[in-house]
């Protein structure tokens, strides 16, 4: 939480203008002292959505060979997702690429030694606790590139509303404090502006590169808690 204070004595405000620009109409301040407060409201929630990017990287001496091997393994990965109960709407192609691989030597032109094909999908898990076991199944079926998870709240609006209420209460408490310290009282709120939000989305973590392996224990994914926050700018009138 942070707050800032601006006290302005009652006065007539005139907009300054250069000789070449016409002056704007004068504006009167309210009959009192203006106090500006910036306050943040925070609410903690357990994420209920995990988004993970999983894919297959293959190499071959020709572009066709690299793509063929990649397609075969990616088909198995998609089948594993379907078998695990992941809905089709929660699987989206994220990237498909094919690029030549070169060998470099001093004084010689680069030589193509083969091709690398990559295909990845963004997978949204609505049961975070099961995402680790599904990842292990994907690796067993040929996935060798995993990026994530990104943990978020599916419907953050209710939590954001709680954070808004908290921010208003914080601003009001700060205004009462400043008013009392100044020998004044809070007359009313003049305006409220929402200047920043955080819906609980976490930054994308570093990529984890996993080669096909025998998995004995499920990969643990701990949801923990994420913070939803709102920043408000509230103007009060003190008398």
C-alpha cells in the first residue's frame, strides 16, 4: 500500500497560455481543501488455471524427415492430452517452425547438416493438481520441450471487486488521518480514478527443457496463492 498527499488551498485556478494561444476559461476549486490519495487494494487467491506450453523438437537430415518425425510424435502428444481429459478448446497451437542446421568452419561457407522441426501447443489445465501427471504423460509420448506453468485465476472479476473495496477503504482511512492532522474533516469524495490493475496473472517462468525419460514420480505443481490488486486515485474535499 502506498499513498501520496496533495493539499491545495481554496483559490481561483487560471490556465496559463502563451500570447499566441487564447486563454481557457477560469475554473473554481471547491470550497475547501483538496486532498489526493493513491491507494492499493490487495486480495490473495489460489490460482485455478495452469497454462503450459508443450511441444516436440525433432531433427533430420532432410526437411521432410524432420517434419515427418515431428508430426508422428506430436500426434501422440495430442492424443495423450485428449486421453487425459483435456478439452479441445483448451489446446491451441502456439508455434510451428522448420529451420536448417549449419556447420561453420573458418574461411568456408556454412554447410547445411540437417533440419530442425518444432511444434508446440499451449495447454490450459482447469485442474492444477493434475497438470504434473499430465506433463509426465506428454513426455512419455514424445514431448521434449515444456515451458511453464503460468498460473492464473479463471474469473478474477470478483476478486478485483474485493480489491477495489479494499482500496477505497484504505484511501478513506488515509484521508481521515491527513484531515485530522491538518485540523480539518473529510467532507466528501470528489472523484475516483482506477489507475492500475493486476488480475493475478503470474510472469512466465523460465523454460524447462525435458528430454524423453522414464518417470517414476509425478512432476509436482504447487498452485500456492497469487495476488490480485487495484490502484485507485481518490480525490477528497476537506473542510
